[in-house]
């Protein structure tokens, strides 16, 4: 490291090996929407780095399946919380699970999210509110609950919000409600970074590009809504990526480990775009 001291440049010995910087042993985290997709990928990699993990999701059966997969990958401490992130009481219990079962809370990954394809003339208020409730309100509720515990511990923490490249630029028609929710998550991330930074709680976002996760597959399988050819839409998205492929959820998981670890000790209030170059094409 080169440091400016008393008007002159000096070299400081690097005494932090990379293996130690990425090691999350002794840390504990909560990942929402962890039964599959980006959520499971984040939990899997955080666990591999040594963190105890609470897997949170609304689907109990899939949660148990995810826990089995995680433990098969060598996950050390894995706990489950059946939680709807739109329910304040359920969110409080989810965060308390980490404190009760793992003894602490250092990491929160706000991944729970949903989407649907709806052109504006077909987008009713209930559907708009449904998307906002999970994607934005869920992020707010989990963050609020986590911050209380992190402050009590006095050891800082890392909050990682999964946004989307749609927070920066729309990728397809029929996603106005989803895009609005993710742009709001990005705005919320920056505001929380300003508010929580002095307490050592780092807040960042990951903006994934297109990926055919299990959740996406389920939406596509439901069929094309009025005016939208979903299969054609996804084929077009893949062709638009300079790297020539959609994102692997594990690539989002790896980014989460970086942001949760001391590798990113000075990364705060930013959004890492993981999109294979989609936004520059």
C-alpha cells in the first residue's frame, strides 16, 4: 500500500493476506428469497466462505431442499426461517432467528423479489402494489430490523441489496412496475449508505443482468401475457449480452461474498453491475 504521510509518499507493508480478507468464519448472515436462484447462490457462497446462514423464504418445502443442498456443499451452520418479507412481524422473527441460533448478525442479503410482465394498460393497482410490497417494502423492513441488531452489537455489518440492471435502464416492455421497484431499491441503498456509514454498516447493491433463474422459468411457463411474447423477449435479451450468454446465479453469489467480506472494506454506497456487458451494448 502507498500512503501519503507528511507530504511524502511512503510504502506500507500489506499485512492482510487475501485468504484472510475473504474469510467469513464467525460471521452470521440472513439471505431472503434463499430457496432458489440468486438467493440460494448468495447463501451457498457465503456459507462456503465460513459464515453461518439463515435461509429465509415463504416456501417451507423448498427451504428444506435448499438447506440440504447447502449442507451437501459443505455448509457449516444453516438455519431456516419461513418468512414473508412483506410482514413486519415475520421479518422481525427472521432476524431474531440469526441472533438466537447463530449468536449474531453481520450480513443481510435482501434478495427476495418478484416480477411479472404487464403492459401499462393491463397493469392494475393490485399487481403494481404486489411487486412493490415484496421488492421495495421487503427490503426496507428487513434492513430496518437488521440495523437494530447490528447497532446493538456495535461491530458494523454488511447489507447487500439485489437490485437489477433495470434499476439503471429498462430491458423490456411490460416491466414498468418491476423497474420502478428496483430503481427504488437502488435509491434506498444510497440513502442507507449515507445514514449507516458512520456506524460501520456498509450498504451496497448488486445489479444482475438477465438470468433464467427458477423464478424466471416459472413466470415464463405461465405463458405470455397480452401483447408480450415472453420466450422471444428472453431470446432477445440473451442476444444483447456482449459475453454471449445469460448470467449464472453463482456469479451473483460470488459478488455477494466480495461485498460481505473485508475485500470490500471501503466499498460503500455503490451498485455493482453484473450483466456481461448488457448495459454497454
